[in-house]
């Protein structure tokens, strides 16, 4: 039976260098672009797909991502098919990033999300630094929720192929997360979790009903 996720595994999912935006008929870009490369316009972003470590996120599988991450030298903290989420050490990939999380469905091992975690130790300015970098690469967010100066805050980009990019600041903890989500697959993964929780609750009830009275 698949083990339940710890609560932090659902909110923290960030890692290494920013994913690349790759035009449908062009060669992949370098993961870390030189400063001279012009940031893609919104139109260019909307007509391309998002690629991370050489793998197209909209069609990524667990096997493909694990192979790509191994090729790029990411150190796994946990790669275990009994869990929905693989965890990697992100130190050295993006300044300030601590861990990288990738969630998959259990049924078909498709990528649901990839997330970089940036602990900020109560420094709210860190959110602005991450937001500025993402905006420079993908343009202005399509929507924002919350107050950027204080409190919980989310900036959201709606990308091609239905993917979402989010920069999220929790509160009052203030760590920042950069998350890439395939919403359809993410819903499937969460449905699997709900089924697991329901099955475990039923098992506990059955065990309680069958236990001898004291």
C-alpha cells in the first residue's frame, strides 16, 4: 500500500535551475542562459512548451525525470515509488533553494508538479527577489492573490498546454516556493491521496468494530 505523504510534501516542491521555455521547433536552450540572451516575450512563451532538465513537463513521466535528474547530477534525498513525491537536494542549483520536490500519480507515474523550496527565515524580501526573476523570464503574472508586502501571497502564470507556474509565499513562515503544475495530472494525484485516506479510515473503523470490548 502506498504510504501517506507528510503534510510538508504537498506544499514544498522547488529545485535547481529554472525550467527552460523551448519553442516547438527550436533547439533547447541552456538551463542557465547567458545574460546576453533576450528574455522571451509573452507571445513567445505562449507558443512554446516548458522543459525542465531536457524533459517536456506536460508529458513527463517518473522514469524520464529520474533519468534526467541523474544525468544533471541532482542528489536524491528520497526516490521511492511507495510515495507520490520524490525529493532532491537543490543546493547549488538556484541560490537560496534548499530542496526540489516532484510529485507523480501512482496509477501511471505522470508528473503532477515540480517545486523548488526557498527557505527565507522570516525575510519577506526574498519573495520579491524570486518573483522578479520569474517575471523577467515569463512576463507579468496573469493573476495575483494577497499583498506582496506582507502576508500570504501567490503570483500565477497560465502557460501553454494548460500548465501553471506559481510563486507562493506562506505566512507567517515566509518561505517562498516556485511551483510548476500540470493541473489535470495534479487532480488525479490528489484524488489518489483522497482514496488512500478514505481506505485507511475505513480500515481503522473496521478494526475498531472488531476489537474485543474491554
